[in-house]
C-alpha cells in the first residue's frame, strides 16, 4: 500500500518557500531603492568616498574585536542577572527593612 504524503510537511515546505520568496522580493525592493538614491550608494562605499572616523579605525584592532565577541557571548547572562537583581529584593524574614511600616504598626513602641 502506498503511503500518503503528510499534508503538514507539504504545507511547511510551501511556507518556507513563500518566506524565501518574500525575503527575496524585499531585498530586491531595497536594492532598487538604493539604486534610486545615488547618495546612499555613495554612503555604502565608505572606504572610497568618506573618510572613516577615528573610532572605527580604532575598533578594527584585534583586541577590541575579541573583547566585543566576549561581551556578546555574555549578553544573555546580563539580561538574566538584571532580572534576578530586580526580583531578588525580598527582605530577610527575621530582619525587616521596611522601617516606616513597622513604625505604623507600632513595632517600636
């Protein structure tokens, strides 16, 4: 008995194809636009038409690249750490930090 092809796979393949098509279309539109705007074309060819700023020249150094890569590697960790910092302000159960509330409750009387 011949096995029927799954509809899902066909559909997913079609979606993939469509996505690729759309992206190609978008790129083509972009390219056309770039052609129309001659000054953008100038901007694109940085090395010929525009003197590079000192910063970019400085950033081309190898140690800077390495540092940048290292930083990017840990970026997700920073995000996570920030979340921990924001949500970890639970005072210790024995020692309460909220003095004003304690004063209102008559804690110190």
